[in-house]
C-alpha cells in the first residue's frame, strides 16, 4: 500500500515539476541592458579539465569596468592566471597570493582573502567548474539588475559526462535538486542560492558580517541566501542556466558525492528532507514487484512512475539524460537518504567532515 501511495504521489510530483521546469527554462532573459560594473570572484580548484579554455571564454564576457579576482593556491594555476592576465591585458585581473587558513570551507577561505582586492557594489562568485561564456553571463547580470534582488543565483546543469558513474552522479544531482526548486520558485519561496553562479550586493553581505560568517558552512550558498532573506533582503533565482564541467567520477566518487548531497540537504532543509521519501516512488514501486511479480497493476505503476521521472529529466536543458541513468538513480535515492541519517562523516574537498547539529568539525585521516 505504501508503494502505491508513494508511486502515485511521485507521478503527480514529477508531472507538476516537469511542467514548471519547462515553463521556467523556456523564459528568456534580456541581455541588452546597460550593465553595472561588478567584481568577479573565481576560486579555482586543481585538476579541472579544460580549465584554461573555460577561463578564456569567461574573460571574453568581462567588461572593461569589471574586476576579476582569481583565487588559486598551486604555482601552476597562478602561472595560468598570469598568462591570462597578459593575454587579456585590457581587463582588470588580479591573482593575489593566498594562504591556507584554518577554515572548513575552502571556497569561502579563498573569498575571504580575495575580498580586500574587490571593488564595486556588486559581487559575483563563479565556481571553478562553471562554464560561463558571454551569452550566459551578460543575460544573468542583466536579469539580476532588472530583478532588484539583493542576492541572485543561477540554476545549473552538467555538460555531458563520459562514463557511467559520472552520468549517475550528474543525473542524480540534477533530479534530486531541480524538481523541488521549480516548485518552490513557482510558490514564491526562494530564500536560498545555488553555488555555481551566485551574486550579492556588497552592503547586504557586509551587514551580515561578510564572507567570514560562512567560512565553516558546508552549504555556503544556502546559508548566504537564507541569511539575506532573514535580514529582510530579497533573494532570486535566474532564468539563465549555467553549465558545469562534467563530473569525473568513478564508483566511490559517485557514492561519496551523493552521500554528501543528501547530508547537505538534511542539514539545510530538515523538513524538506523528511518529506523526501514521498518522492521515492521509483524505488518503492520497483520493490513492490518482488511481493507480487505477476501483478499487471504493479508493473503499470512502476512504468508510469519511471515515465514521469524521465519527463522531468527531459524537461532539463542541455544534454540528453539516458533512460538507464534516470532509472538507476531513482532506485538508489532511498539508500543515500538513509545513509545520510547515520553518523558518518562526509567527504568534502579531500577531507572527512563530521556533521553535528550545531556546527561542522574536521575529522582528519
């Protein structure tokens, strides 16, 4: 009976989400507005494939009045940024030396050290793997200005992955995130940011205490958005879609990342996390087949649940998501959800992080 209930709920949830996603991503943002100058923060990670070319495309979108701050630790990446500064000598590009500080969040640690070099009233942070070209970035900036929001971010999808674990990781992340976000957006309840491309007005950030407040947050984007909203500021999410470099995952990488995704969701949105099993119709309807494998009704239920989940995948822009990846991720979601309830540390930025009720603490290994 529970399988039938969750299956029917999943069908309704997926059909609703697919329709909202199509409407959301079909909307176009203006890109012809006069842009206010901004400071761009690019905290970079090591080992990103195609990073040099992605950064060149990004710099082609920068206006002469903007400023770009690269946050790097490795000598190789610092030399890359210097080469880019020479190639784009007409732009205001800085790559200051950074130290390793004792903060848990490596991205915010870099932003803290880049902040003294920042100018302007508008700051935009792009993750290392965000592939931001002129068309996306200009439309995103214009939409942010027109929205009048204090903090703004972009939805994202992954570029085509090249192996099965990477496809599972990408599809699992997208399908566990965007259906719920589409429903919250339609309900006018966006009080969070997404980290691939997030923007904030400087007076608002400083009124909250600056980047330092978020230096030990696992989900700095979510925490910043909620802090802005609680302070009376306005938070929005764009129609413009960022593309991320595809995850390069093997099976352990996929398992560890999905565990972190669900553990982060549990920490950021406990009530939403507890309601998530209602959407586990793909797994529960599949398990029900073992109790009565000859039941046409149960086979039809699982078929329609799977079709509705594929409809959500098809509503997402970018690459085509394979039937196998969408089906498998639907089956294993309850396992990641259950694992995130256990007191296991999460793997994050090469470290084991133990989540507690009130804070984060590092567990070295």
